[in-house]
C-alpha cells in the first residue's frame, strides 16, 4: 500500500485521474471539487459482495491480487482465501490508512470481541486506547500520523472510532443527509427494518419512500452534479447515469432506490436478514 500522507504528488495524481475539463468551466470546477473530496475519507465501508468475486476469480495460493483499497472490506476478504499477495491501491490516502489499520487490527487486537468493538460497533469509548496500546506499535509512521492527525477542534482522527466511524467520510455524511431529508418528509427510514414481511416492505416503499423521492427538494438536489459526490460519483459518471435514463437523474436515482428495495426483499425471501 502507498503512503497515506497527502503530499503534492498525491494531489497531482488525484487531479490527473479526475479532471478532464477546462479548469474554469462549470464541469472543471466540479471535477476539482470532486478531487478534493477524494483527498479524505470517502468510504468507511463498501457494499460489494466479495464472495462472488472470490468464486469468480478462484483465488489460490499462487495468485497475486491487485484491488482498489476503498473501505478495505473486499481486500480483507480476499486475504481469507490465502493468496500469495494482495496489493491495495487507491486515489485516497485516507483509504490506504484505513486498510493498514484494519490489517493491523486483525493481527494485533486482543480477540474477536475487541475487533468487533473497534470495527463492528466503531462507536465505543476506549477504541482510541485500543489503537494506542495494540495497533500503533505495529503501524508505519505515515499511518500513525494520519490517525493521530487533528480532526477539527474535537481531537484526533482515531476518535471517529469512538463517535461512530460510519457517520464520517463522504458516504457517511451522504447517508446522514438522506435520513434528514426523509425526516423533513415525515419519514423515519429506520421503520423499514421493522417491516415483518414482503407486503409491509412494499407498502412502506410505496407510501413513504417514493413520495419523499418525488418531493421538490430531492428533485432539486438530483439536478446538481455535486449532489452525488458522497456516493463517489464524479461529474462524468453523473452524466453517464443521467444519459442512461434519458437525461433525467431523478428518474435514475428513483429506479436504483427501487432496486435496493427489491434487493432487500430478495434477502428476506432467502432468509438472509
């Protein structure tokens, strides 16, 4: 893994990967804003299914794997297949620091309970002390510096693990705002998890989620290419998604939200949740 320190070279690499338009154009300004987003933590976790990847790849002991680091979930899963090596790469130095932390935690935290407290809960007082005592001695200087770095006026970055790691990062903030917008429409999205059958889930989506998505505020936000930065979607990908829906990003988001609802229904049908 590369160094998590943010230096001019990393800034140039991020810029080169993201910026495609004239710097003074609207799209160019959005690309620069997106590049700035990727200098920090974007994903504290990811949702892809690594089991499918591992089955498709047929990972064996002689295989060398290169993967995007992101939140580290897939990279850590690949390690369980026993490959010869896994190289994690990422535009964001924060993701490299997170991956190094997860790898060290799996090796050096005192047991599964401590690991779950640190990453499963990620909101327990004392997690920063676990970092200081058990993880810091086994990490490289750049990673230690990242997690010891200041986080505003509220302490160190490692303190996120005591305040709810998954509320931080661009994705966590995006999800938090989605909940706030839902509440403005009188919807508590937590109620969806209390639906006891498929009919209740479908009714919740039709009666509460869909009207909120069709609200003026969501339509307005969907028309802004910066609105999806929290999902890691750059302006170019925004245009591609909207283009696939006839230029209507609101329609694209609505279709994908409905797909999530159908996916959760399939999980219930197969008794996976």
